[in-house]
C-alpha cells in the first residue's frame, strides 16, 4: 500500500504548473499536478503510456483532437497511449491527481507556447516530424 496526503504535497509556482511524482508501483506512477489560474500544459502525448487525470479541485479544459472537454471536481479523463492533449487551467487554483502506466512514461511535446523557456528536443521533432 502507498498512501499520500495530497493537501500536504501541493506545490504552486507562478511560472508553470508543477507535476510532483509521489510514487511508483507496478509499471506506473502517481502524481499530484498543481495549477495556478490560466496555466497551460504543453500540447503533448505519451506514446507508450496511458495517462489518467482526476480533478480534485478547480478545473479547466482539456483539449484533445480538436475537442474541448470541461474538467471540474470529480471528473476523470483517460488518455490512451499517443493521444495528443493539452490542459488549460481555469480561473482558480486546481489540483489534478494523475496516474500513468505503460512501457515508458516519456512525454513527446509538440508545442508549449505559454512557456517561453521551453525548446523542442530532437526526440520531440523526430516523433512529430517537425
């Protein structure tokens, strides 16, 4: 058994959202993701892993394949391996609990215009063919 106090694990910064991996088990990991108002994730995928988000508080919009899915407390979204997605946080602080599992948790980032210091890696360019 692994147990966490998600209230005690929260970390917020004004620069970008924080994803804090809390533990790993059976080929996966569990994470708390902390979002300030208006923060936006990179538009990314996990080619070899399933990613599951559960909204604990706050909320926003998950952009997936041109569709917007409202995220609010109690909602859960499952991204199969390779699904391109981007989270846009709403007007208040949000906490998302994330579970990933698969052969490799690595993300491939297509773009992240809301975070100026980010630069696309060679692996990302090769994956997206850019």
